């Protein structure tokens, strides 16, 4: 009988990282799984079969690339935008792929840079795999739907799809490498009074406490999500110009995206502004005003979405009462998310699901 080993074999860097990613993913699914299920149910609610609904959603992920392949010169920027969209998914999952608190520990440990890069490639590839499978299903649906039809450049579109995913993998690894670099010292914010004299406040206090931290303070992640989310919410309004007949779908997509974005933006802003607001407790400022302005900041992406959506609604022949009810439901649901106090997860999930179902139902009835 072989003797038992007297030691426990140590885990390598990549094995330990995969274990941590697995636990982080399980926690993510426990927190957001109900939202994903409800979103999938909302997508398939109006379709004859779930398979057709999934095929339709998958086709939309590659339709811009197939359309760009028909216009020659648009294929290169279309490929780049497709890759950037995939990198955006990696950026959104960055806390599951590599937590920022590992930076100092990795710098102190003797980890081989080659092993670290290989681990980055594997975790980014795993993160992109669901999107790649969805795009493959969408490409199959596009090819099946246009077999013998007027769609040209199918081979170019497939090659561009492969190239965009390869580019996304490279850029995703580069993103993780960039996150490992230590943050630059913010000299303006860390100057001592002894060396630079008294600090002078520039501008009004909303600028100093709310806006400036978005790019030069502790709320940089909130600022990044604010910019990226505003651009994403403008996409349904811009897409209605290309497919006006699908307006109910665009409105439903806008409602889902707005609820997800505002919920995440409010949670992130509350976390990053918490210490800053606590430090202002001794100042002659009303905390209620700070909280209301922070809530208004989280609702700001809805303005850009409205500006992109309203011009195309003028001659669409919609039902005004239902459209007004839809607008009130979306804005009201987002406002409740940012103005309500923290509640039990079950109560918040029930409220979120009710708001989502109501907004999607109203969006499906805006056309006669």
C-alpha cells in the first residue's frame, strides 16, 4: 500500500484563479440570475416558439456585420465595432475575471508573466464564449434566412466575424493587463497644505462633490458607466431609423436596458460616493440635496435616450395614450430604483420584475 503524501500539492496561479472565478460567477448568478431569466422570458413572450425568438435575437448580434459586408468599405469599421462591443462585455465582467484587489498581491508574488498572460487568455476566452456561440447561431440564422437571396458577401462577413472575435480576445487580454498597472498618482488631489498652501474650491459645490469625482476622484467607475450607458441607451433610438416596423421591440429593449443600467449605476454611485458624502457631514450642506443630485445623475442617461428616440416617433402613427403610459412607466420605474431606500433582495427583485413586465407590455401596445 502506497504511503500517503506528507504534503498538499500547492495550487498554481491559474488553478487558483479559475476557482475564484467560479465562486464569483456563482455569486453573480445568485444575485442577477432572476433578472436574466425574466429578460429571456420577455424576449420570447411574443414569439411563436422560443427557438425562433432566440434565433431572432442571435441574428441581431451579427446583422450589422452582414450588412456592412454588402457595402465594401464599411466592413472594416463594422468589424472594429463588433470587436469593441465584445470588449465591452469583457469590461463589464472585469470584476469576475480579475479583481482589482489582487494587484498588490500579484506584484509581491513571484508569478511568471507568461503564466499570467496565458491565464488571461483563457479566462477572456471563456468570458467571450457565450457571445461567440450566440453570434454563431445568429450567423447560421442569417445564412439560412438568405439562402439564395440578395445577401452578398457572406464569406466576407463570416471572415470578419472570426477576425472581430480574435481582435476582441487580444483587446480583452490587453484590458486585463492594463488593469494590473497601478493607478497614476493624482497630484492635484493629494497635494499637502504644507507644500502648496490652502486648497481653494473651484466652482460650485455640486461640481466639486458630484461631477469632478467622476473623472478625477473616487467615482471614476461611475463616470465610465455613465458615458458608456448613455451611448448604449441611445442605440435603440438610432436603430428605429433602420427598422421602423420593429419599434415595439426597440422600446422594449430600451426599457430593459434602462432598468438594468440605472439599477447598476445607482448601486455603483452609492458605493463610490459613500465615503465622500460622509466626509461632508460637518459642512453646511444638506445631505438630502446631495442624495437627490446623485439620483438625478443616475437618471441622466435617459435624457440622451429620449433625444435619440423622440425625433423618429413623429410620423410613426402610434397610440399617444399608450406611448405616454410607457414613458411614465419607464421613467417612474427608474426613478423608484434610485430614490427608494435599500430594501430586502426579494422585495427589490419583485418590484424590478413588475416594472420590467409592465414596461415591456406597454411597449408592445404602442402601435395600433
